[in-house]
């Protein structure tokens, strides 16, 4: 399988590419399956509103940053990593 990009679906309707240190992450199928299992076990992940932090567990992100606006991730999709980046998705 080709490497994939993950696009997070945010509760406010926006979508955001999965990044790490300013680079789009390359995901293998096993990584995507592990993320699916984490979502089933722990629930939704989340971002701080300014996208400076990501938490695999939204509740833990809230505990670390109690006064910050939190945007839950409600789903995700994938696309081939070698496709051009889409301008309608937050980098």
C-alpha cells in the first residue's frame, strides 16, 4: 500500500492535515489501524484552537490546558501521500 496522509475532521467543520514539526506525516496502513484502535478505546483526539498542540485523548489535553479552547477531532480520512496538497485543508 502507498504511504498515506491523514486528514483530521474537526468538530467545527474544518479539516487539518496530520503534521509533525511542520511536515506532513507519512502514514502506513498499520499506523492508521493503530489510530483507529486508539479512537475506539480512548475516544476522540483534539487540537488546541491555535493548533500548537495535539492530544490523542481530548480529556487529557483539557487537563493540561484548562483555559484553552479545544477543538475535538470527530473523524478522519486518508489520501495518497504523493497527491498534491489540497488548499481547502489546514496545513
